């Protein structure tokens, strides 16, 4: 075969280059913060900022939401975009339930 014709050190160098290229491709895919995650992140940040300005969200609720968003960012950066978007959806739901006024109907503040 072709490998028998090549110098062993050259064959090893080619193999190393191929493995490095595959590893870099995997890292680039896993390390990217997708547009979907970025868009959802900004959307939720705007909602939180709006509520904070209006004084309709408690500081501990903001802290919890921001912690969960950081977790979603890490998950997205690992390449698990669907899982990250599910976390973002949960954060949005927890923030929007207060925003929509449903909590006021039950006397919750």
C-alpha cells in the first residue's frame, strides 16, 4: 500500500496532522456559541432588564435567572445546543410568568 512506500516518520507526521485536523474541527463545532443561543440569551436579558427597570422582579429572581443563563451558555459552548435552548426556555418561562402578571392574580409578588 501507499503507507509501505512512505518513510515511517513521514507517515507518522501525516497521521498526526490528520488527527489534529479532526480534533480542531470537533473543538470548533463544540466551542461555538450558536446564533440560536446568542439570540435567546439577548432576548431574555432584555426581558430581565425591562422588568428590573420597572421594579417588577425580585433581585433573587434576577440572580437565579442569570445563574441559569450562565449554565445555558456553558452547555451551548459544549455543543449541546438543544439542551441549552431548553434551559433558556425554562428561564424565560420563569421570568415571563412574573412579567405577564399571572402571579399578581394569586397575590404573589
